[in-house]
C-alpha cells in the first residue's frame, strides 16, 4: 500500500496554475503584438547601422587579395553585398549568386593568411581576448601598407566600434543591465573583456589607446580561438535550417575549409554559427545561449534562439515553424529539472519586464535616459527586451505543463502520491 505524500502539491492546483499561465501568456502575447518593437536584427544589421553607407571597396579588395594567394580559394558562386541592394543601411552579408550544391567548397583559407600569436605567446591562452592575437593584430596595423595582411587590416579598421555591450555608453549599458537584473544568477550581463585586455594583456601603458581597445574587441567578436581568419569572419550568424555551412580543419594541413551543409539556392544568405558550429563543442555542451550571443557579439539573434536558465536545469530552444513563421515551436534542449519556484521567478520576471516597458514610455525620469543612449544601443536594448520577455512567456507555459505532468494524476485518475484503486 502506498502512503499519501502530503508534501506534493495537489494536481488540481497545478491544473489551475497551468490554466492561469496559459491565459496570462496568451493575453500578454496579444497585447505585445499591438506594440511596435524593433525586429531582432542580425550581426550585419547592427554593424552597418553605425554608418550611412558601407564601404564595399575594402571587402572586395580583401576578397581579391585572398583569391590571389597560394593555397587559398573563394567560390565565385557567392558574393559579399548589401542585404537589400537598394538600401545602403540594410546591412551586409555573403549571398549565393547561383545554386551551390551540398558539399561544395565555399572557401579555403590557409594558415599563412591567418593572424595569430607569434612564438612568444602561449597559443593555448584561454583569455578572451587572446592577448597574443591582439598584439599580433596591432603589430600588423603599425606596419601599415608594409603588412602582408594589409587588405585584411584595412577592412578591420573600418569595422564599427562599440558593438559589445561592455563598450557601450554608460546609460545604454546601465539600461541593458536593468533588463538583465533578475534573480536568476546564471542569467546576467557582466563581462570583463576590456578588463582582461587591460590587466592581463597590457604592455606599454596602452590602456587609453582607443584604437588598441577597438582591436581587442575585434578579436573578441571575430577570432576563432586564437586565429583571426579573413573572409571566414564575414559570414553572419544564424542557426537551425538557416545554418547552411560546415567548417573543417583537414588533418593533412592547417587550412580552414568551409563547405555547403545543404544545397544553397541562388539569393540565399550564407550563414555560419557562433555557438552551434561543427567546431563549437564547448559552447554546445555549455548551452551557450542567446543572452551570451548578445554579450559576446552585440546583437540579438534571429530565430532560432536558445535560452538557458537556472544553471542549465531549464534550457530550451525557440524556432519558427517551417512554412509558418508566425508560429513559434518550443523544444527542451536538455532534460529539464524543474520546481515550482521557477514558475514564480518567470512570472515575476515577466511582470518586471512589462513594468520596465511601461517606464521606458511613460515614466519621465526613465524615459529621459533615452536622450543619453545612441540609437544603435537603444534598438538592441528593445530587441533584447522583446526577445527575453517572449522567451520567459514560452518557458513559463512549458514549465507549468511539465510540472503538471510530473506531479499529475495516476492512470486511474487518483491523485499522484495516493493509493491507486488497483493496489
């Protein structure tokens, strides 16, 4: 005979809670549909909204330089261009100009075209940024046109500054931190890239050198471990179906090869992944999520998104349903380990974010901050607010459903923890 476990919540309470959660989520989702919010832009949109018109000459110069180098290859079936050729502010990316078959090589970059630490530095330095890589890049900048990487260096020098939130304006960074400042200790904003650069990598008192600081952040955003790889770092990020490339470092040489993961049709953008690539094992295992994409690269990723809460006990993916972009599909990325406190946290976070949204628009003191925040930062802040709030809504509903099933009724209808009629 099974004894009743009085410490477990009654199933009808979970059922009532589940209905309440669904009603709250649906009502708030409908309310949010009526509110205008900036879309979740890709890296290229955020990069190029710093300038009125991207300089297309330098990327093309870089591509031609790579093609001219021994052992290098760039497939002519792709091109670097504006997302919208009629809109100079639309952002840039690499696109297929004709059909590319699955397995076809997109580019091959030999090791001698990669900027990397010299022998005086530890190539296994796990600092972010890698100190030796930053100083190698600065050395090439100081060489100017005499650098053998001159086309790559010229391109990097034109990249926008202040993309990583840590390098934003004080007001912008503080406002983003306000969105982040929930009670979940594993969901926070603080990074120390600049501190690492200044304290772990400094030589010669260059802390106040804006150019050196900018190059350090370029290494954070663009490097593949300790390597700065030209052209490869021009592929933008997106996961799921949109991830249409595969990267390999062949055993017989030190070149990087990028190939088509699937057939890529003419006009499609060609994407890499910053957390789900074939060489991204550490980030896959650590559930590197959309919040970390923002802190490391300075943009809010498009769908699909991964969200990691409560020390990897609640990790889930959101993606648009194929053929129906307006429908979002929820998938647990790992077996969840949930408890009722998580429901309370998510609901409180949703309420807090809704209040923040109101204060941005209605509260005079809070809305006055808007005048101190550059447009590019403000757009990212609102994009993240929208994405985080939506993720919490989906997570709240899925957590309630999971807990109801876990603590629900026996097959014969008796309450969980009570004796079944058959026993």
